[in-house]
C-alpha cells in the first residue's frame, strides 16, 4: 500500500517514464557515436526511435484498457488500426482527378475530419465485434478478434473495394496494390490550421545552421515524434482518468469476476462494450498516426504480427498499469523493435560485410567444408528482421514463465476518483489531535 | 396430439434458439439460389462438383490437422496458436526428406535439404509425385509425422509443462510466442520463397452431368492417407485403454479433476498422436496443393480453429466433420461471393457458430 | 460499532428499506432442468418482509439452483419470480439487483486484486462516475469526485459497523474466509437492498465470527431488512430463522416455523435418508 502512496507523489509516474526514456535515448546516442553518425544521422535515429516509442506506447495503452482493465482478450488489434488509417484516407484524400497519380480519390475533407472518421469507424467495428462476442469465453473472443482482423485485411485486399462510388465521388481502398496517401502532409496541415505554418518554415530554415542541406525531413521527423509523444500523454491522461473512476472500478470488477459485478447491479455488458469501443477507437487513431505519413499503405502491412508486437509491449510493462504500458511500449520499441536493427548497424560498422550470402544454404556450406563461420554470421546479421521475431517469441515465452506480471510487478492502480487511503488517515489524525486538545 | 407436440417443440426451439432458425433460413436461401443457378445454367453442375471436390480435399487436411488441436485444446485446456507452425514444420521436414530421396545425386544436397530454397532446385524438375517418386513421398510423409511428434513433445517439455497449472490464457499467450519463434526460424532456414514442390500428377476426368470433374493422383493419396489415419484414431480411441482415458478426460472435465487426470502419460500421448497427425497433414497439404511456403500452416490455423470449434472442442469426430464443413464452405462460397472473401466466409461461419452454438455440433458426445 | 450505537442505528441506504408489502419476494412454480436432470421442480414459496427466512435441504436439493433462478443467474424453464409486486422472471442479474434483491455467493467471491475499499466503493447504486464521459470530461468530473468523497464516508461507516475497518486497505485476496464473508455482506448492503439472499454465509467461518455475523444479521433485520439464507447447519437455522423452507430433491417439502419443521417427520426422514 505504501508503494501506491509513493506512486501518487506528483511526478512519480511521469518520473519513471522520463527516466526510462532518458536511458533509452542516451544508449541510442552513444550507439550513434560509435557508428560515427553525423548530426543528421543522430537526429534521424532519435526521430525514428521517438516515432516507434510513440506508436507502441499508444497502442499498448489502448490494449491495456481492453486486457489490463477489463480482461477482454483482443488479438485483432491490427484490424482496428487498418480500419482507422483506411477510413481516414478515404475521407481525407483529395477528390479523384483523371490522370492523377492515384487510381482513386477520397472525399477531400480536412485531415482532422478523416482522423475522427477513422476513430469512429474503428469504434463501430469494435461494436460489431463486441455485441455478439463479448459474451464468449476469453479464448473464443481471441479467435473471433484475430479472425476479424484477417477479414479486414482480406477486405482491403479484395478487388471489390478497390474502387467504388461514394457521394458521387470515385473513391476506394486500392486493393492489393495499395493506396497512395496523397493528401497534404499532416504536419503542414496541422501547422496551417493553427496558423503557424510560416513560423514552422522559419524554424526549418533556422535548422539549416545545423544541417545545411535539406533540413526539412529531419525537422519534420523530430516534430512528428514530439507530436506523437503529445498523443501518448493525451492517451495516458484519458486512460488514467478512465481507470481512476467509478467506471474504471466496474471494469476492474469485471476483470476479476463478472458475475459479482453483475450481481451488484452493474450492467456489465454495457460497460464492456463501452470500454471495448473506446479502446478500438484509440487503436484506430494509433493506426492513423502510425501510417498517415508513410506515403502509401498496403493491406499486407496489417498482418497479425503487429498485434503480436503490441502484446509483447504490454506484457513487458505489466498489464493493468498505464505507466507500465507506456514503459513497455518504450522498452519494446527501443530494445526489441529498433534494437536489433541498430545492433546490426553497429556490427556492420565494425565488420563491414558487403557479401552476405543470399540464403541459409550458402551460409552454412562453408562451415561444413572449411569450418568458416563468417558467412553464417553475415547471413544471420542480414536476417535480423526475421530473427528479431524469433527473439521476440522467445522473450514472450520467457516473460510468461518468469515475469507474467511484467516489469512493474504486482503494481495495481487504485480504481477510484479520489485517493482511497490518504483522506481517511488525515481525518483520523485530525480527530485524534482534536481529542487530545480537549483533554 | 403428434402434430401438436411437434408444433410445440418447434415453437420452443424457435424461442430458445432464434439464431439457429435464422441460420437455417440463410442456408435455405443460399441453397435455393444455387438451385436456381443450376436450373438457369448460371452455375454448371460440373463447376459446382469441382468446387465441392476441392472443398472436400481441403476439409480432409483441416480435419486431420484439427484432431491434434482439438485434443490439446480439451485436455490441456488452451488454444494452441503454435499448432499452425507445427503443420509448417512437419511440411518442411517431410519435404526436405522427399527432395533428398528423390533428388540425391541429381542436385546439390544442401539445396535439396532446404527444399530448393530460392529456386536452387525445383520439385517439378525432380519429377516428384506419388506416382513418379512413390518411395520419396512415403519417406517424406513418415518423417513429417515423426519430426512433428518430436517437435511437439520437446516444446511441451520445455515450454508448456513448466506452466501447466497456469490459466488457459497464459498458455495461449505463450503459444503465440512459440508460433512466432518457430515460424521465423523456418523462414531464416528455408527462406521466405513459396516454391512449387510437385510435378503435374496424372489425373482422370469424371463426367458429371454437364462437364467433367478432374481428380488427380494426389487427391486420391490424400483421401487414402487422411481416411486411413482418421480410421486409425477411431480404433485407437475405441479399443485401447489410452483411448478410454483420453475420452474420459475430454468427456468429463469434473471427473478428470477429481481423478487427478490429466496424467503426464496421457498428455504425452496426446502430443504424440496430435503431433503425428498434424505433421502428416502438413505434408499431405503440400503434396495436394503443390506449393510450400513458411506461412502455410499459419494461414491454415484459423480455418482449423473454425473447424474445431464448429465440431465441438475435444471431439475427434467433430474436428473431422467440422474440417469438412469449413473446407466446403471456403471452397464453395465462391458460388455466392467474390473469391477474395472465401476465407472470410469460413471465419464468418465460425463466428456464427460461436454465437449460435458455442459448444459445437458434437458437444456432449465428445469422442464417443 | 460504538459510532453506530450512538447515532441510533446505521443508515446504510437512502432511507432504508420500504415497508409496503408483507411478502416482497415470491416464487411460483419454479422449474429448472439440466439435460435430463431436474434440479428444481415446481418450487413455490414466499419470503416475509422483515424476516430471516432459512432455505434448507440436503446436498443436491436444489438450493443453489433456486438462488440462481431468483437472482437471474439462471433462467427458469417454468414459473415466475415476483419481487415487490413486479414480475422479475428472466431479468438480467444486474436489473434484479438494482431493484433491491441482492445476493452473496456460496464461495465468497471477493474481487481479489481490489482492496477492501475498492470492493466496497463498487457497490453503491447511482454512481455518476459510472458513465464514461462524466468520468473523463474536465469540469463534469468534479461532480464525480464529490460523489466519491460522499461514498467513501458511507463505506467507512459500514466498514466500522462490521468491524473490518482495519482491513480497509488490504487486498481482498488476502482476507481470511470469515473476513471475506463479512466483506461480501457489507458490500451487498451498500447496494441499498430490500432483501438479501445469503448463500451459506457461515460456511468456513469460525465460531466467534459466526456469532458476530449473526448479530449483524439480526440487527439489520430489526432495521427492516429481509434475509433469505441458504444454510447447511440445521441448528443454526432453527435458532435464528423466523421461518424455514425445506427443499428436497428439487421440490418444496414443507414450510413453517422452526418448531414445526423440527417436528416434521418428512423432514427428518429426508435428512436422515440423505445421510444414510
């Protein structure tokens, strides 16, 4: 209990998050120094890292609402993300023009409207899944949600939705060849809306002092990363309030024992649907933020492995804790997601391997014939993107064996709008003190 | 009296299970549509027949692989998401064997072991097939079964056994970790390319009303192997004490808890039987469709889950019947909907079953 | 305890149970079968307002099933349940609980990973903060916080009444069996019920705690609450209940004052028969 009181000290949660982030950034900057990166390279690393910390933190926060708070076993996260970005694109892409780069157009509405539409669509899909499926056992819900996410992917892949008419406009999802996101760059849109676009360009110019050639992509990346961290803060704030409220208390009770909550007069289905839809909307928004600046999206990006990433992030941090979710997202992004790639770059810098073998066969053959392990090593380094998934799988197994409660241990965030302990203790002290005076 | 009773019972059924009634109506409408299509010539009998045959073949694979999933699901009480990658592992081990046996001396042994990774050697060139290289195919199927048994048992020992007492969800999450580790190790070793594995098998054309339905040698091989193994499992369950213990455990969870089953002996037997069937199913799947990729098992897994849930978790016969139903659904759905959605249709059927009859068709009669 | 005594009784709800009808809870012809086995057959009984009524019967007599049928955990195959003059058959458990008919569970189902305070704060009805938007919207959340403070006061009163205030910050999973039963009862009281259904409230409770629980029940009965208890222990029921309903093989065997029941040969036979 005392731990909780300590955690309530202003800055406790934030302090932990900031400390972890600082360590991560320091490690990356050091690695960059080791790699002999230019300032441009260093800033680029920081921007990329921030981007992934941002998206994974947001997504594991949203998943924490489902699994950590309510006990809803959603392994279809990527489906809600896909719906988010695709609907956003549909709404915000410019109207179709014959001869343009894009085969299909959108409705040409502002990006903010598109983002809201993407969230709403993800929430609606959540409702469609939740209405029937929330009555099911956790493992059935898991199968239903992952099947749903695959149905979403097949739907965006199919030729039938490649292009269609909506409100008289030629729109579509582009099918298997993908969808070009040819709206105004979101950063420009954002700063234009608040009337600071010229100021922003001024900052970019000023950055030219540090990076003489083409500073804009670097500044864009850094600013977008900062924007994402702002969204993480907003998610955290929203979900902390949700958790620390009577609403969150009912969710927690549902996670513990739904029958009890029901017997105490709580309409548990209503609560579950609301929590599920809110989480889905947040996943949809995270999908938008992840992919909105990527230039194009293809349905096959949205494979279940992204869901798997987010689950690992949440389990690292500790389900049930918002702080843990953010930390888990950051640690996952830094160590498991970006880490192996950075490590590969580091080793490449030390041991340049220009001629890595193209397959496992040529890599192993020299080991047998001439006892030369180098080709296998180079092939292994070259395959870091596959092997990191193997490593993640092993980490997940290890976590489930040894630390199923995650980094933050058995930490439990109190589900109430007010601190449940301090108030009474103070009152009693006051009462005792009063009594003493009388005597 | 009789009519009144029937009526009352029907009314009760309608009140108690509105979902079933709606489902029945939907099926009736679809069949009516198919009938109209056949009558007007929009659908040809032979076309529908070919789809049905295709669905049956697919269903046999799903059913065969589903038996193992269904057994572990009911006896160890968790949904094993690594099952799909057991299928892939079986397929790769078996096909490596087939390539080596069929191609020894004709191609680089390394390339053969890696099942012709990145186009180093082609199954078609080696003339692989049940008629062309029968020995290689039999050896491959046997190794596929044996290797998958070993894999399943080793993974159980190292990964699942230490957390046997944890909740089904903990085990499920862990199995996802196993799935990814396995899948990408296979991609690391065998590359991500999808390769053709067989030469064109000989086939016969059966005349069917207004055209032909083609049936090839690999279809026949699949029917024989899958049918034989299913019969074997049936005999095993009915005639051996092991089978009785497994039935007792699957039939009655309470009894299992009271009597202290699952014993490790039964658990190991389940992994051995399930693993063997799964490996062979993976091998036969690749023989039948003629291509092999590292994602094959994963893509099949959700259909297998659909089949197992449809048939009732824990029921071996349910898995077989569910497999056939899901296979037919996936193949025949193209009559009514665009082919991009055929897999989606099978998932949809599963979701509907979960809602209407979550205990499955064969529930309560698990393995008897 | 002394607080409650001084203030002349404890006001747990918004005004205590209303006293407008003699029999708030009535069951009529309840029937429930599982597969081929009929667990409850044509069970009809009623519970008198302000009474402690016992529901007894040998193992497998259908007591828990009856409870589940009344509280909406199970839907009866036939029959009706009436509460305060309204038909509540087949309603969802939460709807029934919200009308003032609240149950506890045979095996105390405390919410393990929640503290005793969280457990208690969950129970009260009409919490504004149970609406998501109120809980998160700046400004509106003020009302939620204010209500939370009021609720917390009430929770402390109840905790003190039951003498478990020293456990307030403990996780419910760490409580002893008897403490869990107390927690369940006090949590149920916070929902502001009229009738409380207690499923084996004394199972696994040590004698001194059992005595305290009984004192609480009698004290609450005097304030006008109505109790229906399922209990194994015949002596306990006979000493503490005003009326007793006997279930045997899914049917109501008899119903009456404890003295009548004790003299009833059918009952004796059912119990002995069950034991032999």
